[in-house]
């Protein structure tokens, strides 16, 4: 078998890998994208059961924006000519807390509308919540400035223009909310998106939460009309049009290293592909322990981080419309409590009532299922060893029991009847996510962003963290933390840095 040779090999065609390959191919680097599956996207995909085509992961994507006012991800998509039919989501979320405390609020998109609504629910919150959004804007602008300065920001500019961003960069969300004197009830409503990060508010880094919150509330959220598979296919086309190659059904086993620098990759089939640059969409935990000779620096870096939440999703195809069922919103957060630490701790066990992030796809995408039907998905999170006692013989029962429990709870909280309308039903457990994409331990949330280890230190350490010359990372386990927009943007950055590295090598 003849050795192949490329400028850059990208391992994995998840969101990060697709964005990285599109970037390097557009820049003119001879690019090969290698994917172990027979289709692109990783979590960004779709699957069919009976007459329903389900969205496996995406609830909503921020940072796309609208024509004339694009977000960072929207600008990147435009720069590579990505064509996707986006649908905008009307309201931000409906949050229902049903436990020791009770709450039922519906929050809109649009910063002013959000602040006004909050004032209605929590009189006297206006000033502090306005300050929260102004600070969040400074955070986003500060990150943007550091990005534009290619990791070499002018300290004077940072200190004069983005002082509050610097001051809060190593704080937790709770610390900043307390400093801003936001009333407790307003904090509970503001914190609703915490389940999208999966780290409790007493530990989660303020910068990452503030950036996410602002991007959702100020910029709104979208979904693609034809499930996230549509985005993955659009990327695939652009990569090929830029001259990049894609190899499906091919797993990379090893990254080849010579004199401390990347020399190529070795596939499961024993094929050697030469390249001076590799961008990995597979997590550092996997690359360092399985694809490379692990050094103590590599183990230290991995061991200092906690793997984020493991995913669990129950997908339901219903033979009734959302109108018949009585659900009018798109996104519901059903929380057993407003105490995020308590909810986080409960992720460690399969007992109890887990929080639910529920999506009614038809309420934004009416034509997504046959007439007279609808689709509903319920997502929750687990951590630690919550699934370790499950053996093969009781696996199906274990995963279906949780789905039954969750649908019964959703029915009782919302006062609707769903069980009698279920026509198709599927479950993805942490086991499914681990098997499907190779996600480490079924983790779908990358490495947890804590106060001292989040997007800023990870961005500032990009070059220092290169344990092998020519090896960069992208995707949910890389420096931007997880999420659709973050994964695409991390791929774009890794691609641009690889292009810079390659021109430095040549000159
Ligand atoms: C249930 C669920 C709901 C979510 N909801 C949202 C949401 O609403 N909004 C949002 O923004 N984000 C959401 N996310 C998070 C988002 O999906 C992820 O952060 C993002 O898709 C991760 O992308 P990635 O680039 O890390 O790629 P991954 O999807 O992890 O893909 C990695 C790819 O690499 C391939 N690969 C791995 N190892 C190898 C190898 N050795 N050789 C070849 N190929 C390899 C895999 O097969 C896979 O295709 C959700 C995730 C899940 C699972």
C-alpha cells in the first residue's frame, strides 16, 4: 500500500474537525479529514425511527446571528460559504421548578426584553441584571480583542478597556452575581442555562457562562431545518470544493512522531499517512493515552481536569400534534430544585428525579414530522459512576426505566398526557455516545470549565500546551469548551494556527 502524504491530517469529522478541515483546505493546505464513522458530524447528525427523523443532539445554537448582524460562528460560516437553512427560535426558555421551591417563567430573547421580563417576575432586579448584561458584553468584547490580537494582546489596552473582564476572569458565576447584588430569585432565573454547561454555579467560571448567556439572549438561537446533519453535509461539500479529501470508515490508531514533531498518522488498516500537522477532534485523554507515547506533562494536564457531563436522551415520536398535547413552547427546563449544586450532585446517581431539558421540535420546525405527528426529546446529564453498575443483561431495562420515569415526571409537571401517544421511542445513554463518537467515558460536555481553568487560560496556553510540535486540538474537549458554536470556532482557530505553523516551517 502506497504511503499518502498531506500538509495536514484532521482526525475526526465532528463539528470541530469539519471546521478545522474547511479552514485549512480553504487556506490552500493539502488537507485530509479522517473519520471512523461512515458519515460526517459526530453528534451533529440525524437518525430515523419509523416515520420520524430525530435530531440526536442540538437543542439550539447561539452565535449565528442574522444577516447584517452575524455572530462569530455566523461570520465564520459566511467566510467559508456554508449554506444552511436556519430557523429562528422565538423564546429563550420556559423554566419550571417543581420541588421544595416552585417557579414557572418564560424568558424571551433580546437583552432589553429579557431585563423587562425579569423585572416583572422579580421587581427591583432591573439595575443589577442590566449590570450583568453590560459586564457580559465587556467579557465578549474582551475575548474578541484577545482573538483579534492572535493571542498577543496589549496589556495596557486590556487593563484600560476590559478591566472588569480581567477582574472577573477567574471568578465563579455565584461570586459575580453576589458582587452585582442580583436578587436570589433573579439569579435562579438567570442561571437556567447552567445545564448547557453542566457545572454548578458555585464552580463554573463566570467568563464562559457570561459569554454563553449574552450570545443566546442578545443574539438569539437557531436550528437548521433538516437537523444538524444538514450543517455537517454543508461542511463536507465545502471541504471537497476547497480541494480537501475525506476518508470515511477509517480510524486513526496512532499519531506518528519523529524528533518530537508530528510525522503523520497510522490508521487501523495499517495505512501510513505522512503529514507535518495533525489536528485532533478526538479528546486529549484519548490521544495522549492511546495514540501517543504518554509523557508526565500530558498525564498532568489530563488528570488536572474533570470530564464534563455524560449525556442521556430519550427521543419520542408521537402520533399527536404538539397542539393536541398542549405544549406550545420549544425549550423547557424542568428542574427539581433551584440549587444547582444539589442538582449537580444528583448527576452521580440514576436514582431520583434528574433535571430535564425538553425540546418540542415541531414548535419551531412545523414540517419536521408527518402531518398529525410530533417529536419530543428529553435530555439529562450524569457524572461519575452513575452507570457503572449496569451490566449488558440489564442495560435495556436500565435505560428504558429512566425514560419512563422522565416522561411521567414531565407529564405531571406540565399537566399533559404523552405516554398514550408514543409511536416510536429510542434512548441514547452515555454508552451510546461513547460508542458512537468515541467520546471519552460518554462525556458530551468536554472538560468542565472551572473558575481557574476555562476558556481564557486555555486560550492563553494554546502554544504552551503543544506537547508534540505540529499537534493541535479542536472540538468540545479543546480550548473553547463544548457546544456547537464553540466547537466550530475551535476548529476554525486550530485551522488558522496550523496554517500559521505551516508557513513558519516553510519560511
Ligand atoms: C444530547 C446532546 C445535546 C446537546 N445539545 C447541544 C445544544 O443544544 N447546543 C450546543 O451548542 N451544543 C449541544 N451539545 C454539545 C455539542 O453537540 C458538542 O459540544 C459538539 O457537537 C462536539 O463536537 P466535537 O467537535 O467535539 O465532535 P464530536 O461530535 O465529539 O465528534 C468527534 C468525531 O471524531 C471522530 N473520531 C474520534 N476518534 C477518531 C479516530 N481515532 N479516528 C477517526 N475518527 C475519530 C468521531 O467518530 C466523531 O465523528 C449537545 C450534545 C449532546 C450529545
